[in-house]
């Protein structure tokens, strides 16, 4: 005994639409979840200014970050400053 007295073709059609609706709902859910995910900006670790700005955005009151920013200050405010040494780049990546 069937729940709804319809020809078998209609049962297949109803099932097909049911599956399509489930896929649409899942697609909308995935789209919204991806949209809400925080987008990570790429940081140029060769640029001293972008490193310091991004680290200050993370936590301006962190002791480690403040110490690191004081270390790179001498490279930051020179007119013809040399590029940031490799050890400072690695430390910036670790803090980021």
C-alpha cells in the first residue's frame, strides 16, 4: 500500500525534486560558510612596514610583539635601510 496514490512516474519525479532541494540547501549552506570564513591576507615579509602593521593588528599589547617591533625599529626609520635580516623575517613569520 502506498502512502500517496500516484503513478510510479510521479513518485520518481517527487524524489528527484526532493534530492534537488536537498542539494540546493547544502550548496547554500556551503556558500555561506565559505563566505563567513575569515580571509587571510598575504603579508610581504620583506616589507618592514607591512610586517609591523600586521603584527600590531594581531595583538598590540603582546610582550613578544612589542619586543620584536623594538628590534626592527632601527631598520624601519632609516632612509636607505638595509633589507630585514633573515633571522628577523623568520621571527616575524613565527609571531604571525
